[in-house]
């Protein structure tokens, strides 16, 4: 007899975030899992915790010219440039087949002006089959001279408050790690109405080919992800968890169940897997099931009991 949905290896793997029940806390991260449906033949979409689509904008975007992705020590740097098919094609082509999958589908939304974000949200509000929106605030705000929404507290609060007003679905705000105080940004998102926050997005970086003396990416700079960023990401999740009461979804370099446990102990209610899916397209499924085994071995009956369980030794 198979275990009821949400139970694996005798462990209750279900987590609740912003009113959504996830069958387990391991989700696929935006930009590394296409629109989700492309993974249907490789990954059992009914067994994973959920996934976040590639970022969706008002109009289609071709992305940056190649090279736009390079490997670095323990990670990679990408400057994909938010390539996507745009909200109308997403609704027409990707959303209908996604109705087949049982796990929650989160749509990542971005724009270059406040109105772009709101247009995508308002258009998606009319559709079925979406559990929540994740706002990518790491985009250059063209009204603020190209400074990312997510690095300025006032721009972030303004964006989140407007998005909250128009959104008919839970709103997860994905914070940029390229800030001095992640706690201040987390508080700003929470006070403006975010239902949850996710972090971290990639770290701005630069890699140079010393022979040609040129940047390795056509875009010059890109975002660093993968195991190289994990300890910084865990620290940021912990700081954010001290600062807010809303749930946190943690990510950054997770490649094993043990990595995921670190994020949960730091205060995350769930995690996302990004770069690891490049090495193993089934990483999300594998990490979810290993996490259940880890909990079973450690006599943890409910995975949600791990959240915030770090002991600093200063208690
Ligand atoms: C190739 C690539 C594309 C990405 N595209 C997006 C995106 O469209 N929107 C977004 O919010 N994050 C995007 N990200 C960031 C990831 O979702 C994740 O926050 C980051 O990579 C850290 O997790 P990881 O170390 O597990 O990859 C992208 C990351 C990569 C590597």
C-alpha cells in the first residue's frame, strides 16, 4: 500500500506556507526548471514539493547574447537576461498542460517598471492552476535609474504594496542578497504585505578571461549561484528569520538533503533547488526523498519541526 500523499518513509513531509499546502518542502527554483512542464518526462511532478516557473514578463524577452552562463569554482555565473515567452504565450501554451500536475505551481513575475509587474499579475489573476506568485525584485527599475527594486527599501515597499493590492493569490517576495541588511529588506517586504519571502537570488559577480582580458560573459557581470554561495545564503535566511514572522523559503547552493536541513534549521519553512538541477535534472525529487529518509533516521516525525531549530549555544 502506498503512503498517503505528503508522507514519505513514515515522516509527515507536508508544510503550510501562506495558506498553501506543499506535499514536501523541496521545490524547484525559478530559472532552472523552465516552465515546469518540460520536466514532466524526467521528473515525477506529483512527487516534488512544487516548482517556481521561469520569470514571466509582460512582453516576451530574448535574453542576453551568448556566452551567458559559465562554470566557476563550486558554482556558476549566469546572465541569461530573463529570457521568457511573455505572459500571453505562457497562459496559452504552458498553463493548460500544467493543470495535469498535482504539486503547487508558483509563477515567478518580474518587470522593469511597477506597471509591468502589475500588468502580469492582473493578467494571471484571471487564470486557473496557479498557487502563488513569486516576485523577482532583483530587476533594474528603469524609473529609478536602473537600481534594482530589491536593493532599495522604499522601492521594494512600493512594489510589494501595489502587487499585494492587485494580487488575488499569495505573494512570495524573492529578496535580492546584494544588500547591506537582508533583515531590513525582509521587514520592508513583510510590512508592505508579503505573505512569505524567498531568498536568496544570485550574487552579482564578474569573471574575467585573463588571456583575452575580456569578461567571460557578454553581459560583463552575472549572478553567482551553486554551492559557493550556500553558507552566505544560510546566514541570510537566519538573519531574515530573526526579523520577520512570515514564512521563509530558503535557497542557495542546496545539493543534498543535509544542505536542505541547514536551511530549515536556520528558519526556512521550505527550500528551493536551482543550480543542482543542472547536474541532475531529478535533483529536486532526489533531495525531497533523501530529506524524508534523513528525518526518519533522526526520528523526526514532522519535517516542519526542523524549522528554526538551530541552537546557537547562547540560549
Ligand atoms: C540559469 C539561472 C536562471 C535563473 N533565473 C531566475 C529567474 O528568472 N527569476 C528568479 O527569481 N531567479 C532566477 N534564478 C535564481 C535562482 O532561482 C536561485 O535563486 C539562485 O540560483 C540560487 O539558488 P541555487 O544556488 O540553488 O541555484 C536563476 C538562476 C540560474 C542559475
